[in-house]
C-alpha cells in the first residue's frame, strides 16, 4: 500500500485528489496538509511514501517544503503540483529534490500512474516540463555536456549501465530484469550513483546522463 500525503492550501483540491487517489486499491491518503510547514509536521509524525505538494502555499511554499521533506531522516518521494507551467518552478522543484512535476490539469489516470511510478523509484515529468528541460539542454550546449561527462567518469561500467536504463525511465524492477540482477542490488547501485554524481534523486541523475550524451 502506497501511503500518500497531499499538501495544498485549497480544500477543494485536497478533497478532489483524495477522492481520486483513494479510488485506487493500492493507495491510501494518510495525511492532508494545508501549507508547507504543516506538511513537514505531518511527514514527521506519519510514514509517508509519496507527497503531492502544491508550489504556492502560505507560511512555507512548496519548493521550500520539498527540500525540507527530502532532508528528513525518512524522506518521502515528492511530486510537485502546480497550476502554473513556469520554467522557474520546474527547475526549482527538481533542484529541491522533487521526483516528479505535474500540472493540476493532468489527466487523473496520469496522476495515479505518477504516484505508482514515483513510489516504485522512478520519476515522471509533465510533458511540457520535459520539453522545457530538453530545450534548456540545447541552449546550454557543449560546456555542460563536458562537465556532465566528467562526473560520469566516477561510475563503474556496471553503474553506467544502470544509469542508462534509469535515464530511460526504467524502474528498479525493470533494470533488475534487463540486467539480470537482484532488485536489491539495483537499489544499491542507484544509491551509489546518486552519491557519486552528487545529485539527490533519479530525475537529476537522468538529466545529467542526458547532458553527458549517455542517452538520447
């Protein structure tokens, strides 16, 4: 069972997301926060697997809350939700440690899919957010690609194989099956990869892999 927290200052949004998520037999909404500080309090008191966090909230915004959530001893995965498709929100959310970025008008089935994917250790971005990141890559160009390749030199050949599949969106279970490894071994590799590349989550690792030309 995936234990979810919803953090949004709009009561109607919280109600709608709760109804949607609890219609899935594999998801349980265990906490609802009205702002960023409340989200930190609830995540400290409850075991949360995935947190859906609005960007714009009183007292503490969603970007700051995401960074605080990811710094907890037992951090939940975070999917950032927003009504506003702005570059700064995409970049700031990923930099804060978000594992996903979705607009609130995302199809309900896609929101459910995102929760399952992120809980399983994968990541998911709204298509427009992914497009913006690709555009940014083309704007940054060669210097960042060289820097990214330098960081990838810290990895073993096997870790590069794992990173390649991770960057393609494969879950740990998918990677284990394709590389004929135990899933626990894949998790250990992913942890080592994040540490070696000095990134906080799979999204950042995947972006670095793409910067380096490891994947299309």
